[in-house]
């Protein structure tokens, strides 16, 4: 089969499409013909040699896909050749074929294209885990979502709205309309506004219940300011830096703040299965009736993967960047 390869880590131009062995499914695995996959920030780190895949995972980039079942292992009874499926992956999405554990697959909802389905798994599962499993999101909670126009951000806005919470977001001003359309109760321009001060105004001084953050060190102190008593910071990435200077434990204790950190790619299979099955039962039906939708910024033929990576690294996208593998 063909796959995107990175012979030497580096710039987007380092990627090539070449021949690699076609994966063979194990007893409880399924081989899927990939129709579409989507970019995640982790792909750009892996391409540069800064984010190795978990042990045992495919070395090929790509953390999600949508496609058609081609072959099933002998212990697989729930999936059959020709089924339309989508899934979270630990790697392998930038390829014509991928092998997935049977319990990580979800049926593509009626009415959704492969392109749309490929834009769901990584960002919506990440946001769902962050808000519900870690953030303890409840109806009438107020939530601050940083990078609101990112893939995870656009998913988090919708999931918070559907849970009856009020999402506030930070993003550059040109991306505010999209965030408001998705359900953001307020938008904050991180380039020109102090988000902690805006949150103070929006909440009447009470603060938000949950902060969903990808930036890290530069936002930490303001995140603490923006939180309510018993508030939670859910840290999913450290794009701006990981070392925080002069942290006052008293400031955290005064509000009883909890700092929770998480990654998803290297979680155990059991954890991912439980998360996937809960999401499939509670959330996927909402894509059928239009309550939720994948937000797609742009679609590239997978042979144009370098251009797709450049768009992400220039922070030009609002929503997901999709790679079409099968037209």
C-alpha cells in the first residue's frame, strides 16, 4: 500500500508518499481502507521528530480516519466487509490501509460523508474526555476554551453548549464569528484583550468552572485568576511553553483549584475503548440530527499533505484540515 513517509524529520517538504507493507489484522482487529484522515497538531510534531508514537503503534502519522472495512480478524463478529467506519488511532491514518481494534470502530452516522466523519474522532473524543471525564462539566457551568477555533476548540464549544454550559473562548478576532455560530456565549481576542479581566466581567467576578487550555505556561497565572472556587484547569498541551515561573501554591489553595493534565494517544486500549463506546452511545447520534457537526476548514488531496501541514503551522485554519485519500 501507499502511505505518507518521513525519511528524515524536518519541514513539510520532508514528507513523501511511498510504498510500505500492508498491515494484517490480528484476531480482534479490522483492516480498513482509508477514505479520509485529518490533521492534528501532534502530526506536525511527529513530522519534526519531536513526538514518537506509543510503543506498538504504527510509525505512520495520522490519529483518525474514516473508511470502509476490507478484512476482519477471526474474533470479529460486529463488523463486516463494506461497513463504513471511523475511528481514533494511535497512528497510521496517513495511509491507504490501517488496522484498528474492533472496539475502537464507530459506524459512520447516516448522512455524513467520509470527509466529515474523519474530522470527528480525535478532536471530539479529546474534548469530550476533557470536559466530562476530567472537567466534571455540569449544566449551567461556565467554561473558558482557549484556541476556540482549533479542532478541539470547535468541538468543545459544541459539547459544552449541548451540555447546557456556557462556553467562552479565546481566539484571534477573524475567527470569532465561527465560534459564535457554534455556540460560544462570548469571544475574547487573545491578541488585544486580557482574558482573565474579560472573564471577571462576564461572570460578575465569580470566575469560570473549567478552563480548557492548550497553551500552557504563558496562560497559567491568568487561568488561575479566571477560575472560580473549586475550578479546574484541564491542560491538554503546552504549545506556548511548559515551565511556569513563580507558582504560588497559596493562590491555588485559596480557590481549591485542581490542575488536571491529560494525553489521549498513549492511553491504554481499555481506556480508549470505554471512552469510544460512551461517546458512540451518547454523542454520535447528535451528529445525525444536526445538534453537533464537524467543523472543516479545508480539504486537501493527500498528495498535497505538505501544503496541509503548512496551513496548520501557519495557524491559518479554523476547524479541521482533512486529507482525502479516496476521492
